[in-house]
C-alpha cells in the first residue's frame, strides 16, 4: 500500500483513565499486488511476473487502548485487520496468459500521540 485512509466508528469503555475500544468501518488504499517469478511448468524453465495497481475499497475491524500522557496529550496503540477481497493479476509468456486470483488482506499495528484542542479537555478527567 502506498497510502490508506479509514472511516471508522469507535466504541469503548473508560477505566482508570484508560480507554479500551473496538473499531470497525471502511478502508481504502492505493495498492500494488504482484506475482513474481511464478513457474509456468515443471521444471521451472520459464517464469512469469504479473501485477495489478489500483485503488481498492474494503472493510476493517480492530481495537486498541488510549490513555492520558499529560494534560491534553494522549497516547494510543491500535490493531487493525483489513480485507480488500480478491484481485486478479495476469501475465503473458510466449503468447500464453496466466491468471491468479489473490486474496488481499492484512494487519496493521499503529501507535500515536494525540492532542485535544479547544474547550474540550477530553473524557479522561
């Protein structure tokens, strides 16, 4: 993925200034899916490469926790599983077309520091 964006809801429980939450929603990403040096027959005398570059839409689900660092600063760690479904990639060798259906899913672990601006001092107080 060159970049990704998410639009998710977050629902959690506050416990001693720790927010433990689950999250789910939309994920979109600019992806490149490749098959590299795939054998066309045994023994492997000829290999083929195939690639698909596209913006993909899918779903994501995960969870995490967030806590106060100091004042209006918080720190969080989050896990996301994402799934874009499958994509076909094709390559041509010696006038023969080879096609693969590839599942495109994965995991992300993110850490971050947040600052709460304005009159809202947060839900951790």
